[in-house]
């Protein structure tokens, strides 16, 4: 498989220049961290273990064995509503492309993790807050459709503020579209792991994020449907600190596992291993003699 | 304050005057018909001015009109209804009413969101904002409908899913995601009708359907105008501006291919002729079912897949 330029660069780990831009402050504990050290430590603060939000390229680089073949990268969003507020929507998109070096809010492709071939989707909060517009919906849909054809498991990292307002109802409909693709993939025997990262909310959490066979969450990630501010305004009281965290959801029984980032890859590989038998030609029912349709 | 209710006030006064004059005229020998006709003409003119061309924000207010027919009114318009309660796990969510029903003689599973009419009912129904249990009730009823081969008809009217501590604790996201997941594979026809407000994922959770119908002055949006304004500009007070930009009217959504059919309302809105409107909606649902019922389950699933698969706005080469 070909290796994209960004992946090759990250693997080469060039020695960075010694200037102030190389230092960053941990938003949690305030420690000044040398960025190459942070990168080498999977973007986790070595003092307080705060998990920094990761760029999709860094995430992919951290996970995949060596190769990554992107799909749908050439897709760009239209401006179906002709949206303008402070600036026109296409300008916001151009600004985010420039700033994030991404073409949209999710990077999808084929790779292998610990020797297991997978379809991998990684959302990035840096691009319009990871919101799901038509391109994110289309890329995720294609990822599941092609994973179904190739009969490989699907791994999706979510990070999203929800549906993208500037694409209106076309954005909301991506919840339905991705759901249909996930359902078809799983009904056909496909194995799907989602990893909820900080933050996963709104229309993404209420569709493919919570439809996986196994749902993981990175430690201390904010996860929920309604935004924290909306709830505070509705009930007019301050919410406890751990509300809508990965740990909170684990306690409530909504997710399978909370994982610290340094342990993530090994856990993913083990989970992929358990699912090896899942990629059967059919979902197993069809090969059984004269199946009697029951509805559990 | 509802801007439609405000605008209606003058009209309602005029309506009263006409009625009074008519009653008066019937008791008097003097001919007042010319005067009545003039008033009626004026009435019609004002009505057309107010309702002939409404802004998106006015449509939002029409969709929220306090007298607008609610989910339970449509349920009451069915030939027969036997309510089924609860999610089998936690409680019965009153924001969603569902059960077996007969629609023009046809057995169906009817599911409606209901906002409640008076204050007491609104509280009982949580203002039409479903909790996870509501969506889990939907999942259960759709599964039951699928099991028995009954078509599913849904009536949508919510500002959105409940944003509360309890709803988050019981995994609102998972409940909506699984409701969508259930509708995605049901082997029976699903017809959804947006009758008032279609607010965000909380509405879509009942609208992943084979046919999506919408009343003329209903609205359906990615977030409520207040929610969108808060998300975009941190200011819920800019809801009117958000409503204008979001393209949430029935004409917009028909153009986008998100809505299949728009059901017209009487001049002045659905509440001006509630039973007539409900009748037209049920006729339209029945008509949609006529076309869907003969379609085999796999073909139905396939068409549903393709219906939503094509919704997008993507440039550049795909694949």
C-alpha cells in the first residue's frame, strides 16, 4: 500500500528546531512541555496524564503498522444552503483547510493495525469542531460500504461537536445515511469498533458512535448528546465535574471500556483478534439449515 | 411570545365583529349584507396578507401555535387505537404515545410525539421532548410491528430530545442511535409525517422512513432555531436569524429531496380547520401506505437505503 507524505514525515521524526513554538502548555496542569516529547508520548501530558486532542494524521500514524490508503480524500463539501454569517461558509471551510491541513472533518482509509487489516476512520476536532456535514457523512458511509465489500473490520475514532449547522438538514440526514451503512455492514457479519475521543457529542454520538459492537472511550473524554451548556441552562444548576465524561458513561453502563491512550493500540489489537471469526461471508444465519425467522 | 398568535389578534376581532353583525342582521329588518360583505372582503385580504407568504420565523411560530393539532389529535383521528406503554426497563415516557391502531381499516403501529396542550399536560408530556425511554419504547414497538408485519406510521412534533441530567445518565445518544438502527432494517413500511416541529436528532429518530411527509407550515431542522443560534453565535436570542438561514420550511426540504410530499394547510394554519387537516394528513399517510405495502421486505430495505444514501452535497470526484 502507498504511504501518504504526511505519514512518511511523521514516521521519519525530523529533529525540530529549538524555538518557542516547540513548547506547549498543558491546559490541565499548566506544565510547559516540549512538543516533540509530547508527540513521542502519544500526546499525553507526562505530568498529569491529560490527553491532548490529536490531529487525525498523528492518530493514524500512532496506530497503523506502516501503510494507509486514504479513500474519499478528494471529496469537498458544497454550500447547499448558501450560508453566510460573519463570513461565507466556503470561506470558513477554506480557513479550516489551511489551519488543519485536512480536507474535511474525518480521514478515512484502509490500513493494518497489529497485522489486522482494517477500515479506519479518524475524526478531527480541528476541522469545524469535527462536525458532521455531508462530506463526513459520505466518507463514513463509503468507509462502511467498502469495509463490507472487503470484509474487514471497521474502526472509527469519533471527535465531534455534532451535526454541522451550516449544512442544515443535509447534515442531519447524514445520521440516517451512516446508520444505514453501519447496519448493512454489521448485518453482513462486519465487526465494528468505535473509540470515542474528546469530545463526542450530538448527531455523531447519536448515530454511528453508539452503534458499534464494542464501544471504547479515551480516558476523561467528554461524551454526551446535549451540550453541557444547554443542560445547565435548561436545569439552571451547575453540573458535577465528572458529568458526561468517559468514566461517567462507564459507570452508567453506556460504554464497554475506558482506556488510557498509551494502552489503546494494544487493546485494539486484542479486540480485533477476538473478532477475526466475525468476517464470515454472511452473518452466519444464512448457512444454517432452514432458518426460522425469530425476533429477539 | 408567538408572533402568529399576535398577528392573529386583529383577525379574530374582525371575525367576532362579522359574527355579531350577522346575528344582529338576522334580527333586524334592515339589509346589512353589503356591510357584511365588505367586512368579509377585508377579512380575506388581511388573512392573505398575513398568511399568504410567511417568513421562516413565522413558520416556526405557526408550527408552535398553541392551538395547532398535536400528536394525540392525529392518534385520536385514527379509527381505533390501543396504547402500549413503556420501554420494559425503566418507565413509560409520555412525550411519545404509541400503540396498535387502525387507519382506514388497515392495522398499523402508530407512534406520535406529543407536546401537551395545557400547562399540566405539557409537564406530563415533558413538552414533547422524549427521554431515552421514549426512544426505547419506539424501538420496542417497531420491533413488534416488524414481527407482526404491521406498517409503522409516526407523527413528529418535538423541539428536540430532552436535554437533562437523567437523559444523559441513561444514554440519550445510544437510545437515538439505536432507534435509527432499528428503523434502518425494519421489514415493514414506515411513513413519517412532520406535523409541527421536527427538531434535530430527537425528531429524526422517528423519521428514518420510506416516505417522509410534512405539513405545509411544519418546520424540520438540524437544530431548533434557538439551539442553532446558541451553537453558532452563543446567543439563543438570534433564533429568528437562524431560522432564516437553516432552510427549515417544507418548500426548502421538498427541494432538497429530504421530504417526499407536502400536505397543504388551510389559510391561517392547521388549527383553523383541525379535523380537516388531520383528515388530509391521514389520507396522505394512507396513500403512501397503499404504494408501500405491496413491496417485499428486502426491496423496501433496499429502497430505504438508497433514499437516504443519495442525500448529500459533495463536490469533487467521489470514491
